C-alpha cells in the first residue's frame, strides 16, 4: 500500500510541473523603430539582448498586451508607444509579449 501511495504522489508532483510556466524573461536593449497600432507590435533594432536569436537577427518584433507598462521620463504609462518611436528602449518580455518598456537616456 505504501508503494502505491508513493507512486501516486510522485506522479502528482510530476504532473503538476507540466502546468507551470517557464518564467523565461528576455531583456532587450535597442532603438524602437516602429509601432503598429493595429497589431500592437513594436519593432526594435537590437543592440543587446539576453536572447541569442534576437542578437543574431538584429531585430525583434514584440507584442504589447493590456498589462504592458511603459516607463518614460520616470512616469508610468504617461505616453503611448507611438510617442517613443526613435528612442532607445529597454524591453522586458516573455514569449514575445511585453511586460515593460523603459525609455533610456540619450548618450551625451
């Protein structure tokens, strides 16, 4: 009986991990080239990224969600994505969906 309970608990623990998210956040830095309002996607020219594919392709197309946050000049959600086209940005995303867009200061 102990073996059956042990096996059942082991299977339950193994099955529960299948429902967990991978939690892989990607950090990308570059210049925001384009914002498509219809599809809510940003195109960024990558200068540095934690994702090797983005570095190789030199561009990334990432989608805004209702939960996406834009930080510009220390203010949260004070501008629309279209207002920061051409600015240097840092983007934190997961599975191509944006969590944060943070505008960076221009180089002096």
